[in-house]
């Protein structure tokens, strides 16, 4: 446990066990007064609550029929629902699920994820690619227009206190920009007559 402002270690929490000496910490997310720690080898979640912990947390369940996947990152929605970013080893295939395996989103090459206070899920993709956004309202999922993330180095993505999304560029801290939509200036569109009143 590290106090960022004072730049000092408050407490060390041993996470390995005799049966899992090679286990390693992958990611951590804070939900209220609890910290959920995603571990690898084996994939599991530990919970640190106050001075207690680490205690076993919910067991991560990969999505069905997707082949072998490894949990890469963890995040939490405002209501405390834990989300996991899974990746197929050796490929760019990645999915986001709840900790119980319910599908949330798919995005090739996702490297990190974060959720803002309004519940919007942002996915960090490879170097400099726009961040896809997904909004969940009343059980419905909507894919929103991606936002610009010029300079993103493929590392970390985090919801900033001011409501924006911060990411790691080559130097300093970057912020997402406006929508990254690209519109074609020329081309052809085939459709019905738009003003006919009949289809």
C-alpha cells in the first residue's frame, strides 16, 4: 500500500503462497474501501479490505466458446461490477467481460480498460489508435463513437478525476480528445429515396 502524496510505502501485503510461488500481480482496482487484485499463475482475484487481506475474491470466469484466454486487466463500473479484459495469448483477440464471464465488448488488440463515473467503458488499443467507447444504460449496451488518443503508447489508461480519460504517451500524461470519426469526402451511397415517404 503506497501513499502517493507522501511518496512512502504504508504496508506490504504478501500475495504469494507456498503452493503458488510463481504467482504475480497483474492489475488492481479500488472499489470503495476495497482493493481487488488480479493475479496470474493461476488467474484469480484477491480482495484487500482495510487492514484485512488478502482474502479470496470472486473467481474469474472466462467467456464461453472463445478458446483459451488470459485475464490482462481489471476495472470496475460505478456500481461496483468488476470487468476483466481477456486476451488470447499470441494474438490480438481480446474481449471484456464481467468477472462471471458475461460479454461486455470485443476489441482486437485492447491493452487496457477503464470506466468513467457515468459508466462509459473506454478501451485502450495499440499505439495511437482511437479509444472505442461503450455505454451501458438500463441493461442496454451502446457502442459510442471512438475518441482520439494521439500519442497513446499502448500502456495504461485511467479515468481522471475531472471526468476525462488519461493515458500514457511517450512522455508525461496524455488526455483523450474529441471524437475520432473520419468521414469520406467522396464516394457513393446507395439507399432508398430519403424524402419519398415510402420504401
